[in-house]
C-alpha cells in the first residue's frame, strides 16, 4: 500500500503590514480661569495682560476674576483690553476646564472645583494636607505643580526665575535693614571709597546664592560663600567669572566668619525635605549687634536655628541683637516682576498644549511636562506625596499607556 508523504513547503511569503503611527490630534481651544488669590499674602498673577492678549489672539478664552492682578498693579481694565473676560464671582472663574493659580490649591478652593478639571499651580509640600489631596482625587482632578515643571533643557524654569528674584531681592532687603532707621548697624551695604566694604556671608551656592552673590558684588560688598557641594562652588565661580572666597560648611570656620559679618543669607535647599540647620543659636549670639540675617530657605524650615516665619506685613524680628528677615515668599514682594516671569513660562506652554490638542494630550508627547504632573484624572502620580500621606500611588506612564 502506497503511503503519501506530507508536503513541506520551503517557500515563505511575508507581506509587510502598515505601520501604525501616532496621529497628532487637532488643536484645541482652551478656556482658562485666573482667580484672585486670597492666601499666603500672594500678590502675583499667573498670566499678565500681554500673555493673555497672545492667547486670545490665538482663539483661546481667558476668564479673570475681578481684582486678580491688583497685587501686581494690573487693573481689570488692563486685562479687559487684552481680551480677557472679567468675572465678578469666583464660581464663574472656576467654571473653566483649566484653572491657573499663583498660590497652591487650598480648602477654600474645593467647593468651586468640578470633576475632570485641570489645575496648574504651586504645590507647597510643607503646607499640603491629606484631606485636600483626597478630595482632589475624588473629583478626578489633573494637577500640575509649578515647582516640577521642566523645560526642554531639563531645568525647572519657574523655580529658577523665583530663585533669581529671591537672591537679588535678599541683598536689597539687607541693605534696607542695615540702615539706622531700621535699627541696623547704620552701614551702607557695599561701602564707599576709603571705607572697608560690608562683609556678606552667603550659605548655599545654588541659584539663590548665585544671584545674591552677584547683587552683593555689584554693590561693592565683600562676599564669602559656603556650601557642602564643591561642584556648586566651582560652578558659581565659573558663572560669576571672578574668584571669590568659598568654603565647605565647617562649623568653626563658619562661626568665625559670622562673628565679623554685617549680613548673613541662608540659601540652602534640600530636595523633598527640610533645609539643614547649619547656624546654631550660639553662632547667632556671637554676631555683631545690628547685623542682618535673611533666611531665604525659611519656606523649607530655615537654616538658622533662630529663624521663625514672618510675613510681608511684619517681616522682621530681633533676637540676640540681630535682625531676622524670614518671609517665606520673597518673590511675592516683587509681584509684578514675578508675575511676568511666571507668565513667560506658562504662555508658551499653553500655546504648545493647544497645538497638541490640550494639556492631557500634551502629556502623552512631552516627557518634561509629565514631570510636573502630580495628579492625573484623580490618580496620585507623585511618589513623595503618596508616601507622606499613605495614599495609593499610580505610575503616570502606566496611566498614559492604558489610555491608549
């Protein structure tokens, strides 16, 4: 009986399939709400009239609460002429799908928030409360924090702008309180010909420290900078283009320098935690009578043991004969400049979001923007916040992938 052998095909035919490409969505028209801030002595406004004019010219709708720009010396008429709608009631501003605030979301804002809204604002981790985060999650909010927004170079543009303002302002403030009228030492910051220059100690060589150093040098002061990061000290020297006195933070050396200085600026930061205390109360006791401490790092606890939070209304107190200035939101005291700086970052970002089809669509394409998202459609995507409050953490990349 004949058996048939199986036929084995040795020829293969492969047909290429069409590649699936990511289709760019159509551009979106944004409706943006700008409320008036009532907390944190906040005088800044997130978008200035010039930026709003650009957005309106591109077909977007901006609603500004009446007197929102008052602290930055922008009138309702300025915003109206730029094309914004002026709302007399806060609830009308929060009807917008996107709200941009210059102060963090607070409990007073919760009744106005609605489901699936997008909020762009500072976070202020030290002030954040668990109940607030939970209620935002319930309303499926998408939230972006000023502090974590990155640009194309991987830097944090809003943080840098505010740090530049705080560093420059620190020396102007110190100059004011050194004067006799403020019960200071009665010396001119920087000095004049024939008189030894004022001695300034700056603790921290980051952006705040760099701009405080620039301003102090420009005013003619003698500057000494401390930081435990040698790379930052080298970078500071290179950025300034001049050689200045620098040192790592060694307590005995620091104490010796503080004894003879007129101004001490605290500009240390600590990512995700409290600033380290490097100046003890004993060191402060040994400082000159009428000298000035400007603790810029007070928003993260401060780096002077004697520091206590003050306000713009009552910015200073005297301890051991030393004037302490410990206002946590220094840029708000220069609100018009600070508002312009924030607006310069947010306006191009919003235009890009429009081209991408909205903020949520832009998150899909822009990895730098993802870094600023701490809540996505009610899911908490910031690991630090989730650990701090023992709330469920969800990876943003997984959420975006599941969306597709």
